[in-house]
């Protein structure tokens, strides 16, 4: 089982923007040194607490600071810009990173972002579907491009300006062939979007704020999508994100991971609970669809969604999660604000050097991440 990283970093109001960006960069640099497989970075335009506005721009600053980790948008919100821009900018980034790029995509879920851009009344899921067809089409085709798909609002061509001798009307293609890996974050139980991912050979990443029983609903839909394309689904392609805190001492783990008022995990889920209540999406935190809204409490959410403890305890909880969800290829560690930088770094170190080796030994698989300077494996 691989170890990945996903940050939709939620920072308390009042922290200087430059300071939180430095912290977020430091976290990704640490994941590279610890041997994490990939790092996904989220983006929002109008969120005071999640203040990375463009994940690709943020990740570009990390290309020279990292050497092994794959750098992933998590996500590029496809309703926010023309798909041709996503295609050409992503292709350039793939070259800048030496082929370490993963394109994570979503429609863009935050209503205030949509309002800012004047698309609040638009069907963002439909924009997403149309945009992804244009992006993959541009990567697959040769100039002059002529993408005019039925029902697609984006007509993309350079037919009238293409000149091969001069070298215009031509877009650059990604370094990876036939294209970079495309990953979609899944945030709803029984998501039908996962069926489409399987059919298109995109890979699902199940969100960290979904109960394990709802995460388990994603795999059958992915299998259905792969079968519709005549292919076999591989658990190696499924990523499951979790909110994890590891400490050397069990009491510290419980305090920082759930109980203390200053816990970043408590802050994160307090904000998530408020957002989902406002958006009418408390079902994400419910054990059944019939559960009343007033039964959803912050302490209950923390109990159900935060994995915390010593390395031995966390390894046991990860294996128990896998029993609930079924096999998956990558556990994605959710990055939060570093209220206590020493504890935050230590948690990531223990996850890579203690927890994942135990998990993989129990599974009879590879030993897990290789920290910088460690020996490579056969």
C-alpha cells in the first residue's frame, strides 16, 4: 500500500497568508523526503480558511524543492477556466516537473467561487464533463484542432490560424504518454461519477471526510465503469484519504487529534461540519440516511473520522479501515494546519517510517515509503 498526501489546508483566521503558504510548502517538501508517493493540493478562490487559490501555481514552486514525489492538483476546478488553458498549462507543468504531474480534477464545489465567476446558476457538473472531453481531446489530437462535440459549449479549433512552417496554432503535449494520470476526488456516497471515472480510465480518490461505510460504496461503481469499457479494475488505482494523527504517546495523540480545544483536527471538522450543514450535506457524516441532523455532533464526527494514536494503534486502525472498505492501493494522509509544528512533523514521520511498514508487513506487501537517504528496494 502506497502512502500519499492531500491538503485542502484549513488555516485559522488571522494567520498571515504568506506564513500559511510557507507552512503548506514545507509539508509537501517533508512528504518528498519521507518517501510519500504523491501530494494533492486543493484550491478555492473565496475561502478565508482554505487559501490556496490555484493548486498548479502553488505546486510549481515545489518543483525545484522536491525530487521524487508526484505533484498533483487536488483539484483543478474545471468550471473555473477554459479547458484549453487547463490542457496547455498542465502539459507545461508535466515538463517542468520531469513527468511527476498528476491532474486531479473536479467541477468546483464551493458556491461562493461560482458566484464570483458568474456561474452560480450553471450546472458545474455538466461544465466539468464537457471540459474533460476537451482536455483529453487536445492531448490526443494533432493540429489543427477541430473539437466541436454535440452539446459541448466549448468549441476548440486553430484551423484558420494554423501554420506548421511558422509554428503557430499548435499546443504542447504532456511529457508523459499517452497522458498524465487523471484522478477525481469522490465526495458523495454511491457516487455515479465513479462509474464514469472507470469508463474513462480515471482513478478515484475517496475523500477523508466520508465515513468508511460510504467510502466502501465507491469501489463497486468503479468496477462497473471499468467493466463497461471492457477492462478489469485494479485496487492499486483506488486512493482512500483519511485524517490521521500519530504520536509517540497515546495521551498526546488523543489530545491533539481530538480532545483539546486547540486541536487542528477539531478545528478542521468544526469548520467542515458548519459548511456541510449550510450546504445541506450533513448526510456525509450520517451512519444512515434516516439519521436526524441534530444527532450529528462534532465529537461524533471526530470519533468516526479521525484515526489517531501511537504507531501500533494507527496501523491497527488502518488495517481495520481496509476491512471495512475493501482493498485499495493508497492511503492518503490529510494535511491540516500545523498548530504545533513539532507534533505535525513527527506525525508525518511516524506515518511513513513506523505505521506504513507495519501495515504492509501485515498485508504481505512492500515495506512502504523509503525516506530520503534510505535504501531502495528490489
